[in-house]
C-alpha cells in the first residue's frame, strides 16, 4: 500500500560541524546534524535532500553520524535517521554553458560511495570542491554524463529564476543543450519559489516531466517553506526514483509552495525606476522609462518563451497547493512559533493534520483564524520582484 511522505529536497549546508564554511550565503547553524533535528522534530518532514553532500567537509560529518549509529545506510539506497527521517545525499552544481549562461542543477545519489566518487571527479572541474555551488566549467550535457556515471539523478534547479537557471537565464528549450535521449534521462524540474505548475505548463516540452517544489533553505527556519507530498510504498532511493518518473503508482502527489507572487523574482523589476511591473502582459523593458536594463521576472520570462497559450496538465501531474509558511503569516514570529510547536507538535501537524477544533483548543481563536485563512487561501498578496519577497496581507 502506498503511503504519503512530506519531502523537502533542496536544503543547503552553511558549515560543517567543525565550523568550516560550505555555503557562504547560508547560516553557519545550518549543519548536517542540525538539519536532521529541525526537519524531524520541528518541521515534521519525512524526507530531506541535503544538496551540499559532495563537499568533503560534509562527507566527513555524514561518516561520523553513520559511525555513531544515529544514521544507517539502506541496501536499497539512501540513509535513514533515527528510523524515521529519510535522507537523500545530493549536490548542487553550477554549469558554464557555451552561450555564456550559468545553470544550477541538482544531483541526487543512492549511496555514500556514489557521491564520494562524484565529489572526487568533480574536484577536477571545480576550483574549491569544499564550497557549495561552485562553477564547474562544464556544460549541462557533461554534468549529466558524470552524474549518470555515478548512478545519480540530475534535474534543473529553480528552473525559471533570472539568476543561474535553465529557462530563466540560459535556454528557451532543452534542444539548445540536450539531445532527446539526454532529456529523457532527466525526470523532473524544480519550479523554484517564483513559479508554479500553471506557469511551467506553458512550455510543452515539460509535459512529461514531474515538478518539485523545494525550500532552497539557507537557514534552519526556511526548511520546508516549500515541499512535496510523495506517494511511496516505503522509504528508500528506489522508491524515490520511481516517484520522480511516476512509475508503478509512485508519484509526486502534491506540491506545497508559495504563491509565485510572493517570490523575489515573480515580476520584472526596473532598477532605475525601482518599479515592479504589474501589467498582465510579459514585460521585458520598463513600462516607465523604456530601459531594458531590468531584472526579468519569472512570469514575464516564461510567458515570453511560451509555445502554447492554454495549459493542460498531464494526468500524472502533481496538484499545486499555495502554502504560506507559518513564519510568513502576519503576527507569527519565532517566539510565537515556538509556543505553537510545543502545543501542536510539528509544522506539518499545524498545516495539515490538526482539525480546526483541535487548533482552536490548543492555540486559541485568533491564531486558528489566521491558520485557517492560509489553509483556505483567504489572503491578499503584494507581489515581489527585483530580489524582494512579496507580502501576505489579510
């Protein structure tokens, strides 16, 4: 029988247990052990993808946790933490494409030995393998070949953002970089915080791809700001791989993500006028000053390269649910959230599992009303753009 599992598959490492930096822009408290505790005890996730695991600093921390018995590697792939949390080891790799574009890809591996071998090979192409998301000076096709060589799965990360992404920065079609055979080896794309299913489905070449929504967390509180519900028989890498390809009933059932309008790059932004565009049509030049020196928004970019006006999702496509993280709800800060978790369990319990009556009994009428408004989509949004997040308004 298939079961539901909540998964965030794009979580960064800020530093190793010894304090050595890994992701420069991430919090130093974001280490492997802390991620496991946060995801397990506070977020209520079942699966995490830690995508700086190719760093030798992180590999060393993983080995220590395995040796201590806190984690164990599964014969069918992946790692289990305290018999509850499934851990997928991954890497975020930055390409340097022939057209000058730079693309971030996510690679997931079944076994520690696979990502160790991948790390050793990529160290020949990366200036500092210890640090996260360093430029490889390889193109996407070459990265795919190396990933497959080490039994990994490769997907484009935050595929539509204006900085270092597949569609947002480098290409208008996969045919500019991949052969049809290579494209078939890529089972999914990551939507990113400023895109959703409706936007992605404007590109017909994605009709056979699954969609993922992940947090791209650079701090512990940001874990699970976007996540997925996967339908699997059990927790292991083989099941995960089948879900990405919608095989044998396994699938990505639902995406829980921000409304794209809340993303930092949803609409185009003119740096000269400090103006976020709001008109319905795609904007590639400033509607005020006419400058083309703008940060192109995800919506504007996707609609400008779209090859179809109507969007029809295939039958296997996951349902996209607009989800507001608890800390993004007006009036809920860190102290309030801590009190809520003590009374309710985990964020997944608050967002999904507890009934309205249970919430009201534990949290009171005021907080419960806010949570129910978020569940029901009863809120307004001030759109984001130009690197600034949108805002939720009741």
